[in-house]
């Protein structure tokens, strides 16, 4: 019975986190749009290199907060190997989060996450995860587009961004 109580307590913690996430997004002027049937919100972000759609999601059974930043364009099938190399090069050395490529449809996204099991998902933790994600995606977005559509190689694009 102890396991059942733990799961119930975890779901309550996750539901509190979902409410706190919605409040944080509202207070921080992200203008969240709640999504039906999931514990998530859609928000937008306009950075220096483009406009992106983001999803802030709570996984209730796992007590996890996941923040996705979607690239506004999908990689064409022929560009996916170069995009995968670019993402691999970009991910090396990133401390918080990572870029991901769905090889099936070409979607590229950045993911930042927090496991808050048996703890509180605070506004400061949310802020840290969200802002690091949108800033990192914005930093690498121009290079991603250059690899997808501009004929640049992954090493060239990373060199321009990171100066390495």
C-alpha cells in the first residue's frame, strides 16, 4: 500500500507543479495556451535569430518538467545527415539540455528538463530551464538554417557560432 500512497502523492505534487507552471508562465508574460488532455502549455518566443514555438510540459507520473523549443522549419530528408552532425557538434559541451532531431519527419527541437520527484518545482527552477532552452536554441538556430538551406557544412556553421 505504501507504493500506492507514494504514486498518489507524486501525482498531487505534479498537479501542483502544473498549476505553478501555468502561474509562472502567466506572471512572466509568456501568454501560455493550455493544451487539452496533457499537462502542458504552448508558448511563443521571438529571439534574435527567429521565432519559435515552445511547449512546457509536466509528466505527472514521473514528476518531471520538460521544456521543448521547436525549430520553425523541419529538415528535408536529404539535409538530415548534415543536421544530425550539426546537432551532435552543438550538443558537445552543452551543460543544460540538448538538441534533438526526429529522423522520421525532420523535426528539430531543444529540450531542457527537471526531475522534481519528492520536491518542489519552484519558479526559479522553471525560469532557469526555460530561459536556458530558448537562448540556446536561438544561439544555434542561424547555423541550423545555414546547414538546412544555405549549403554550409556542420563544422563551418559551428565554427561561426562557437568560434572554435
